[in-house]
């Protein structure tokens, strides 16, 4: 068999693992890798970004909408540090993203070469799997191990440090192969102990008002059908976390909506408070979704399904823990419940009634704000307009600042699955514009939307050039309120309005977008919002709407607890 260079071997290994898109930024230590991408016929498309962070966020959203591993790359030194935020977010969100960072030559280590950095030490605590390739013959095995680690068990991110001289060494072409199952996630699923499933089914069937709380694991596992069958059999109300949106269609009668301190409303809290058994599925039961572990309260019996055994029992004494894939677990649980349904209490509550009350109360809270013609424009009006105007297969990517609570509480999708993406693990600003581009690359048939605050716009504005270069027909909406709103609202709530270093000057984001070649509108009149959104959606290229919006600290945001 012929030999390949290390760079060629890396390209072929990515190709064998089903990679079709790579997001990244060039650098001098990456030159052999780029040259191999140029010379070889591999069927992969490289998307050049303007910031390595953006490459990581693009790969994250791409993975979420495709079910394939997202791949990003960057150069040594600063590039390796900038790529890290995307891999941290993906890892904590159980999304498989592979980050490849080129590095100085192995032979120059310790001699103070430009951009030298201990990349393996940097990435070690923040990724699921992380290695430095010291010899070219390690490339095939390490790439296989990275894909195996990312896609099996609890999905997560991986990092490969790829030194410059290793890219030029020889690799035996006969070692270039990949395990097909590891190109998608979740791979090689496993189910929980049947005895645990049977005990959980017995508990659910005996409950009068069971409530199911779903996290992101349900969507990742593609478990929506199994969830729906179980919920309908039990007539159990279903609540979702911010990351769990899409577990069940928002329009399903049993879906009560988002719970927790960010996006939850009092009515969905009441659904959880009424439960006599709570089943967590693919959810870590963290501080946000449980309002700092108050809902459900400590006295409610807890059942818990999760792929990660460390999650179960971390925050609640758990009566039955089921470790395994959410889809397999829910299917098994549904079968056990079906055999016991005749033993349900005669006075069992109808979850559709509980969920219906929550929806009515939520709509009553939303309607007067969404219909308001006061200026600045209420964020609720923007969400309601998008509810009416977006197609049901749209993908909305929201930054964690102003957009997150509003879209978590009020944005509705009529089908289950991945239609809403936000970076809930670490909440870095500047996520959604890049994520929307990554989502569009992975799902070009869907309308992909980025909603962001003006703080986030400042983090990521350079990617407007990337969007224009690729002619991506994204819809971008900027909530322009001249403030880091979440922090100012927290200073208002917890620090007696001692506002310090949170305000900045207003920017005309529409004019900036136009300078990049984006069609743009600036809207300060609520009555003109719908027309602007319709025009932007009809435009055949990237479009941005700059909405002069109500500041978060003055709004009726669906947030039960700011940082205190």
C-alpha cells in the first residue's frame, strides 16, 4: 500500500468518518493540513470563519441539527485558546464536536518557538477526550478513538493537537479506516436495567398526578415518539427545560411548557408543584430548571433516566434511577407501563387539563405585552410575530441574554425535534449568529434564524462577512437596548439599582449590516415590525432586523430569579 503524509491521513480519516463540513480558520502551523485539503478529492467543504470561537459554535449547531459530529479547526497559540469556548459549550451540552488544533513542531518544543502552548493541558479538564499526536502513525487510531468517545455514552467534545512536523511524516495507508457507527450520535446505545424500569413503571402507574420533566437528552436521543407514547398512556403533563425544548411538540395537549427560573412562568411551576411523582428524563435537574432545587420539592418521589450515572442522585434523593439511552429507556418504560395501566387510580388527574391551564395562563401573560404598541418595542411582540410568520420547520438560535427567557417561555413549534438552539451550558454571548450559520449548513432546507442582543452582536459582528460570502439566507434579529441587560436586571433586583459598567452607546446595527452586504431594516415602531419580518423572510439572501427594544431591566421578563 502507498504511504500518506500525516496531513493527508488526517483528511482521509475525517472523510472515512463521514465528515462533510469543516469550520475553521487558517494559520501558519496548519499549512500542510490546508494543502492536503486543497490537493485531495475528499468531498468535504471547508467554511472559513473570521474567529475560531465562531467555528466552534458553527460546528456545535451543525451537529445538533444533523446528528453527525461537528468538526472545527484552528491554528496554534491564540487559535487554540479561541477554539476552546466552542468545545467547552459542546461538551457540557452533550454535543459531539471535534476540535483539531495545529501546533508547533514536536522537535521544537521547549525552545520557545512562536505560539508554543501546552494544548493538551489546556483542553484536558474541558473536553470528554483529548490527545496530542506525537507521531504520524498515531493519527488513524487517535481519530478513531476521538469519534468513538464523542458519539458513545454521554456525547461530548474531543480535541486533537496536531503538530506541524507530524503532518509531514509518513502513514501507512492500510491503517486508514473508520467504524461506521461512530459517524453519528448517539452511537451504540444501551438500555437501563429491566428491574429498575419495572420498578419505575409501578411507581408511575400508581401515581395520581405524575409529571415528566425533559432535558436536552430527549432531543439528542431522538426519543420524542417514545416520550409521547408514555405521556399519553399515563395522561401525564410534560414540562421541558430550556435545552429540552422540542422533546414534545409545543402544541401537544400534554406539553405544559418550559419550567425553571429562565423562561418558566408561574403556571408551569404550578404543574410541577402539583406532581406526586416526577420523572426526569435526560435532565441534570440543575439550578435553572428547578429554580434552585425548589420545584419539585425535596419530598416528591423522584424517578430519573439519564445516560450519565453521575447525574442521578446528584441533586435529589432518587427512588429509581435508570442509566441508559433516553429513547431505549422510554420505550422500555412505556412497555412496562402499558402492562399495568389497568391499575391506575380512578381519580388520576388528566395532565392535558393541567397543561392546558398553564398554556392559558401563559398566553394571558403574553398577550397584552405582545400586542402593545408602546415604544421601545416589547420583546414579547417580536416573539409573537415570529410565532405567526416563521415556517414550522424553522431553526431558531438564541443568545443567552435578552432573547433566551422570552423565546424559552413564548416561542412555539408545532413539531418535535431540534428547532430551538441556545447555549445553556455556559451562556457565552456571541453564540447565535454563528450557530445559525452552522445550522443552515447542516439543514439548508430550513429557515435558520439568529436572535441576539446588541451585546452579543458586538461579539460576533465579523461573521456577517462569512454569512454574505456563503450567501446564507439567514434571518437575524437584534434586540437593541444598549445594555448588558441580564447583569443590569440583576443589579436592579439584588443590588438596589447600583448600576455599574453595564450600559453602552446605541449602535445602528442595520447600517453596519448593510456595509457587509446584508439587507437590513431598523424598526422602532411596533406597528411596522411584522412588515419588516415578512420582507426580510422574502429576501433571497441574508437579512437583519435591528429592533429598538425595551431594556431587560425594565421589562416583564419571564425570569423568576435574577443573579443575587
